[in-house]
């Protein structure tokens, strides 16, 4: 993941007469960022929104969990599992501009391999032999062969420009799609069109 102050750039096509952005030309990094938003747990999204903009019951629920003393939680449950859930983008390896939400390496425990039982809570009683499961085993969180073969990373292919509209529709950029978008907004004065570069970071992304 990238640092929160990392910036992504977009090329905007603006209608100066209507003072409206018609569409944006975006590269792979921006489209990967958008697609990866779909994988974010709700808890992560809420945590990234400031208290000033946290709206309604969901914000109150998050605050309640945050204020709740850990002693009220089940022994095998940690508040951070809800407040700072892990972002599941192992294979995609997307730079999503967000603070690192990765937790410590997950630990699993077993008694003996013959029992074929594992747990993430140490000393849980094995369902087979009825003894505490206390031997730590390594948890492999991604398909390494898949990750290695996807050298480019992310969700979409590079070397392609994508069109992103204000309703977050994404499609490969082409002359036809550009003209269709101009027709959609009934643009007649092409002299009023202007290209502008824009940068944004985490606040713009949210």
C-alpha cells in the first residue's frame, strides 16, 4: 500500500461554458484505486471518515465499539477486528492510498496434525482429542504462485487509458466513447472544451 499523502493524477475534460467536468482520462493506478474501494470493509471506510462527516447510526455504532472496554469482548475477539479490519487485497496488490490496515500476522493453533483441527484462539479444546490446541502453525494468506505471476499487480491492465465519468462509470477510452459522452451532454461549442490536470490523495478519494 502507498502512504496516505501519495497523489494520483487525472486528466479532466471540462466544458468551460457549463463549468462541468465531462469525463476524466485515467490510468491503471486510478482505476485500480476505484475498483479496490469495493473490497474495503465497512469498518475501514468509517474509520477513514472524520468525525465531522461521520453520519448517523453507523458512525454512532463505530464510536460505541471504539469506546467499549476490551473486558466486555469475548476472550477470542479483538475490537480491532471490527475497527480496523484487514483489507483483503493480497493478490491484487493495489496501492489504494489508504493507511495500512494490515494487522499482525494471523496465528493458528493445533494439537496434532492427526486431529485435523485448527483454531485462531490458543488453548481452545480440540474437538477430536479434547486437549488444548497450543501448537502454532503458519498461516499463508495468499496464493504465492498467483501473486508472482501477476507482476503488474492491480485489477486492470496498464498501457490503457480509461474513461471515468462523474457517476463512476469506467470504460476503456476510445474516440467513440469520447464522442458519445460529448453527445450525452449536448456539447456543441468545442472551443469551450479544456483539458485540466488534477491530483488527489486520500481525502479526495473518500
